[in-house]
């Protein structure tokens, strides 16, 4: 019988990840501020907790997938937190994209209660999460990582170990998101350049799919104006870019490209696109080139 697992945060990524943990045979107790998001999981046998603290069993395992540093720190703190309830021998597997400094601070906080902290951010969009095809980063004490490995194997296609410093896995996650954001911005500029010179964005995206499948998903979304439902919201992209720049500043690492990305994402936020997929940055690129596209209620761009 697999060990019981608690799961907090059932958003675009958390819900399918929790589903794969449940299907792998782990008894699962879940919590989400909007309880209705747990309906699909409870129908499959998961138990719904009345509070975040209630997902924890003494000495057990709790996974979290939350939006940002503040959300993770708030749910871990307080007199009635799930961390305190986990107690000696408990493990918190944090899958959120947060600052390395936050991860280290949380690890220190957890030790007050005898709880081990494992940083385990993931790479992949919701469709990859649903298919258990995520790439999983992990950092923490070796024995603890071994304990949670069956859970991580249930959600991903490959696990990458970055040692014992919990912050290291989050450094890797931010570096990876920096690369993806740079690629998204470059694809947006490329497609707008093609369009401005009389070449169909869709034709361009189809060609890219032939020699670079990795880029095709974003290129096709941009070409077709498919920005909702958002796999990764533009607002969260800006949050990650800010974390990248904060981490760079703390380590005295100039990242001029990241600064440009921040401005591009800020411009898109200022135009009310926070809840669109982050590939919607192409709308700002197009507007700068004199191509004005409106976005309908479905999130689809209309020229």
C-alpha cells in the first residue's frame, strides 16, 4: 500500500499532477481555496480537506503547487499550518516556481518542526502534466529524495537531481523558464516580421514544426491567436522573469535579455492581458509593428 499523500493547489498544473499521484495508487487528500476544482479528483477517490492543514498526516508527505512565493510562505507559516501538523519525519515536496532564497528560507523554517523540505519544480505545460510527461527537478537530503521518488516518478518522464541545497532546483527552474521566455519572445518577433513582409504566420509556424518541433507548439498558438485557456498565464510569466532578475542581482549576474523580456511582459500586462497565455506577448510585438489585433472573449486574436 502506497503512503498517503496530501496535495495543496489544484490549478492548471496542480490538478493533473495530483490526478497522476492518485492514479499511481497513493491515497490522496487534497485542498484548494476554490473547492469545486477538486470535484474531478474526489470523483476518482481523493478526499477533500476542509483546510490546508488537514491534508497533512503526522510524519507524512504533502505536495504543494502554488502560484508564487507569497502563497507558499503563507500556507507554510502560522500556528495551524500543515507544516506544524506534519511534524517529525514529515516531508514537504514544493513543486512551485519560487525564488531560490525562498526555498532555502522555507527549508530552515520546516526544520523547527522536524519536517524535511524537498524542492521539486517541474517543466512542462498542463497537457504534459496530464500525460505524466513532466521533467522533474529535485533537491534536498538524499534519504528524503529517495522517499518521495515514487511520487515524482508518477508525475514525470524524467527526474533530474541537483543535490542537497533546496535552492538549486529553483535556480534550474528559473534558468529553464528564462530560456523558454526568450524563445517565446523570439518566436513572436519572427512571426510578426514574416507577417509584416507578406508571409502567413500559419505557414511560417507549419514550416517551423518540420525542423524544430520544440518550437512548433508556441509558434502555432501565436499564428492562430490561441491564448485561452492559458496553459501558463502571462502574469505568472512576469512573476518568473522578476524572480530571474532578482536571482541574477543577488549573484551579480548581468542578464540584459531578461530585462528586455520584463519590459515586453510588462507592456502586455499594462494592456490587460494578464490572464492570457504568455504566448500572447506576440500581440504587443504586432502592435509595435503597426499590426493591430483585437482579442475576443475566447482569447483568439482577430486582425
